[in-house]
C-alpha cells in the first residue's frame, strides 16, 4: 500500500498512557482530525481507548486501533494502515522491538521517546538495512531526550558555518534552568537498562561507550561528565546531567549520519550549571548525590505524571557553547515552554511525526536521529507550534 492510500497519517500507539494522552490531546486541539491530519489512537483495549477519548473530550468519531505489543500480528496491521507510528509505549527494550521490525518491514515511518542506547543499537544492527530497503524512516528519541540537544548542536554548527567559516570541534551543552519532572517512562527505561547491564557485560560495555550508536566509527576521548566541577570559561559550578548518557550518543550518531559534518574529532558533553561560589558548589554536589533518586522505588512510575498546572508552568533553558580551534566561541540558547518530560515532550514528538511526512519527504529510509532526518524543517515546526526557541546569543 503506498502512502497516499493509507488510512491514517499518524497512529498514536500508547494513547491510554499518561504521555500518549497528552500527545492525543495536542493533536486534537491543534490539528483536529480528518482534515489535513488524519490520526488515530491505538492501544491494547478498544474499551479503554474509547474511555480515554471521551474523558479528553475528543470527537466520538476519533478512530481507534487495537494493537498489542504481545501480538506482533496486530502491530503489523497497525503499521500497514498508517504513514507513521508514534509510540509512547516503553520501556522500548521490553515492548518495542516487534514494532520497529513491523515498521521497517512495511516501509512505515516511526517516532518514539526512547532513551535506551543499548536497545537502539540492537535495533540499528537488526533493522537498518531493512528500513533502507523499504523506505521506512525510524527516528528514535523525539522527546526531551534528545530533540532540544540534538537540534541545539545542529543549529549551533549551522551558525558556526555562517559566522566562523566552518563547524567547531568542541561543543558544551549546559542546562541553565529547568522546572519539571522526568517521566515515569524514562525512569522505567533506566531501570530496565540497569537490569540488562547486570545480566550481560556487553550491555555495560555499550553503556560506557560514547560511540555506542556509531557502528564502525570510534571518535576521540570524550569528557565523562560524572562528577561536579567548576567551568572557568562559564564562571559556574556544574553537575552531572542524567540525560547526557543518551543525548551525547545521539549527537554523535547525528554527526555520523551527516557525514561527520561536525568533524571526526568532534567532542561533546552535557552538564547542569549550578552557579558560582560556595552555593554553586554545594548545589552541584547535592545534585550529583541525588542522581540515584531517578531509579529508586520512590521515583516516578510509568503512567504517572504531574498535573496540568505543573506541566504548564514548567520550562527548560539550555546553553550550547561552541569552541573553534583558534579560540573563537559561538553560543546558542534553546528553550522550551512546558514541563520537559511531559508537556514539551508530547508536543515535540507530535511535530516530529508530522515533519517526517509533510516536510522531510526526501529523507531516505533508515534508522535516524532527529537532526539528520529533519534538521531545520523540524526546528521551524518546533518554533512555530511547540513553544521552543533556538536563538544565537552573545557571551
């Protein structure tokens, strides 16, 4: 079935979960249904889907698709009916493999919220050639991990070409401010990854490798970013950033897929800025000590999330600093207007799905990261629709 004949533009798989509901709510509010964007809600139970649809006040004729991770045939049927599958059903290493296989085989585009590098590498090894042959564009990490960071580096490097005459070999990603919570799905993914690493030493090796997602390429040593420290150039203490483990690997994969547009000697890391003097040092140490709370039993659970007010008042502000070999620097700020793990993420993944099928039509099949798959087209969609900014800054 060619794309023009497909029943839907987007199927939101996991629409009865917390983040899936937010995606459905966003699509319904911004794009309606049946006009320029034909989308459907998918999940294991038709009754539950109908209940959630009605709770959200979506039209009664919003299409519902029954699909279950435990039934590959239902996943294949879902993939055959739509141009793109948008999935929020994680941990992906537990529930996502058959869906990637189905989309790759069917030539159906796919976007997710994955932050699980070892599973992503397994999917690259298993399905990239199939996706290239079928034309399926499989794009991982289309939420807070890793769109603001992947596209932030991409935007900075495009600016560096204009202003400095070429890309910069060193970029720092620094979270300046953030209000909001990480999702229960992210916490569950971290737990599942740690459990897998405990059973298989090869998983641990991949987790330690900053080039885990660049098969056949091993770049220069990278900063580890695992301990607090003081950045003289920025005049601030800094702490480890829990999303760096996935974001940095996606940025390096983007560089590979862009033909090493950032250079084969490219170095990138991420930290959280905590401020100067003793207060900044104390905050950095406290943040580092609290990293384990994310995967503790008291952390967020899948299906749980903040209330509307908390989502609406959340935000994030990330600084990217590029350093040229001659000492010149370039700075870019990226901001989002909602809670990063829910409010902003639900908008980003929806716009990524639409970007694939409306703007990035020339991107060939394969397993992608957001920047090389959609680039400036996605940046423009996020600016126009999803409350993100990408702006040059002066030091």
